[in-house]
């Protein structure tokens, strides 16, 4: 929205006031699900197999029950923060600020990796390990990433300059608007997960993950990193303290490259032959390009349909898109580690995921 455009929310409040009505502020919504449904309805290159989606919902629910999958699962990983205080809030903010683009075309023993606690960590976990190591060595993350011995291999972290730019921009915003504390951003959202996502997208340009599609007047919002930041706070604090959100169900799955991959593997997501061939040939998809937007949006809508099917079949269960996403991501990483990836992920190099 430009400076000379009227805020629809403020106009509605003024209208209510002039009409003598009580001033009721409408509950926040990210708009992510609406945009995803629009792309699903308008796109022709990526589709959802409804029968396979229902079957996937049954399988996912059964496996989540077997593994007792919940918010507590998040903290069980040795690298995720355990403390239930503001230090974990700051750690998660920094972690998800830099949580993008870890894929590599190199073999595991040659790709970017971090040595920490006697193990070599790759992918997303290399970032988390790097942050822990930097804190333990008394270094700021920014200086740690710039150091010559960041990686234990020849490959350096992808998009390193873009990560530094994200750190600088966000540090400036926190300093100028939130008294240097991400906890103050959480407080400004007044217990609304959707409002916190919207604040992140409004005030931090590196969280403003949105693209135009098929002549739609407003952009399709994905907000992957903003949403996963809120989800990680919620999971870390198990819905308490800083993680208390009255509308956590408004958070969708996080549109990256791993969830489309496993949805295709499950048969729930279907790509047209040209899209499937491009993915198999490991061709690069530009961020915001026609196929890439459809892959991300249809994945969001597919997971929403899976969630609805689970709730329909098991009305007493407590499941949301966040837990389904976490489960699917972990499952895809298990398949990757076992060398059982039946279909590769699409390649996009951007700060959005």
C-alpha cells in the first residue's frame, strides 16, 4: 500500500464510529490461504489428486498418532532451543531470518556443512549449528558467517550476502521500531498469530514473500518464513508464554521445495508433463515464475485439504497445518537420508525459502 492510499481497516472503523456502532476491529488474516486457493483454481500446470489426498490424510494421521507427533516433537531435536525464555525468542528470530536456500547439487560429503558437537550438519541444521557455535564462541552470527572457516567443506553457504543483508535490515528495524527486541514484535501482535505474520511482512521487507499471478489485482501471499517463525515460536513454547496465539490455526503450511516434493511422492500433487520434466532435469525455476507459484500455492491448498480430511474423519483430534508440515518435512528428510527420493525437489534459489 502506498502512502497516499487509504487504509480499508481504518475507513471501516471511522464508518462504524459515524454510524454510532461499537468499534470492533476485524480479526487479522494473512490472506495466504485465499491466494493459494485462487492459484489452484486458475492454474493449469499443477493439480491436486483428491483421491490421493484423502489417502494421504489417512496415512499422515496414522503415522502422526503412532509417533505421538505434537509441538513437543519440535524441541526434541538436539539443536532446537530448549529454554522457555527470551533467549529462545531471539534465537528463533535469527534462525528463521536466515532460514532459506540450503539445497546443493554437490554430494553430501562436499556440500556446505558445519562441524558442531562432534557431528557434521548440512542443510537447515547447518544454520542452526552455526548459530549455536557462534554463540558459544562469543561471536555475533554476522561475524561468524563472514569468517574464513564457516564451512567444513569447500562449498560456502548459499546466498551468504543476502543473509547478511537480512540481518542488517532486521537489526535496523528492531532498533528503530521495537527497542531492539523481537519479544516486543510478538507483544505488538496482541496474541494473534496472523497479526504477527502481517507485522513481519509489513515492517521487514525480507519477510514480504508475495507474487502476482494471472492478472490478480493483489499479490498472492506465501509468507513462508514469516509463518514458520510464528510456528517455531508456538512450537518451542508449546502454545504458552511467548507462544500463546488464539488463532494459530490461521497459519498455513510453509511453501518451500520439500513439501511439494513429498506431496508429489504421495501422489496428492500432480504436475503437467512439462513441469515434471523440468523438475526431473533439475532446471532452475525463477522465484515468482508461473510454474513455481503454482507449485507453492497448490501445496498450501493440498495440505489444507489434508487437514480438513483429518478433522472430518477424526473430529476430536488436534491437528493443524503446522504439525502436518513439520511431519511431512521430517518424513521427506528421512527419505532423502535413506537415498529413497523417488522424485527430486524443484530448484529455486531465493531468500523466500
